[in-house]
């Protein structure tokens, strides 16, 4: 990744997700895996890196990890073990820029959801850090009062 490499999400990212929703099976995904890497993973990783540079200006306490595995981007594989829905792949792309005190997907932070027809930006930010007040959010053992919002773009 190079600094400021992100120039926008390619149209093929959304086209890929649309086609995946019509062909959500291992054979189709395997045949299109290279396309997934170039049209989805690479631009989303570039976006995460660009966001990290900007987030750091807001607060050094939010993480933007551009690694495709174990970073800010959610994996495409669904956990179907306990689900009646056995489709193997998520039909969206998600990125979570979590607060450094949180270790899970439910931590305080910012979330970007990309899906054909419904891109969305969510926030889960603490407005008060007082034990035993408000809704629990994974934040290192504290219970926070949560200010949540969603913006459709």
C-alpha cells in the first residue's frame, strides 16, 4: 500500500457483489476469486489505509488496519455452522475502525457497509464512560452509554 492510493471504489466491486448474490456458491466464487482480490480486497484495503491517515488526525485511538485478514475489513466467508441460511459468502463488504480498547466487532468505532443499493456508514461512539450506565459495548470491561447513528450514502 502506498500513501493516498485510494481513488474510489470501482464499479466492479458492486457488480461483483450483485453477481455473488445470484451465484452464492463455492464454484462461482473460486472461478471469480482473482476478481474478488482485485475489485474488492485491493480497493477496500486502500480505502482503509487512506482512512487511517485521516482518523489519526481526529484521534490516535481508532485503528485502521489495511490487512485483508485480521485487519479492519470483515472476512467474506459466513459462519454457517448454526444458521439455517447456508450461503457460504457475505453479499456485502464491511470495515470496522474500532477504538483501541475494543477487541471485537462490537467495539466502539466507525463501520462502513458496502452493498449494492445500500452503502451505509455507522458509528458507535461513547458519550459517557461511567460503569453500569447505558448499553454494554466491548470496551475493555467498561459499560458505556452509546450514541449510535447511521448515515445512508
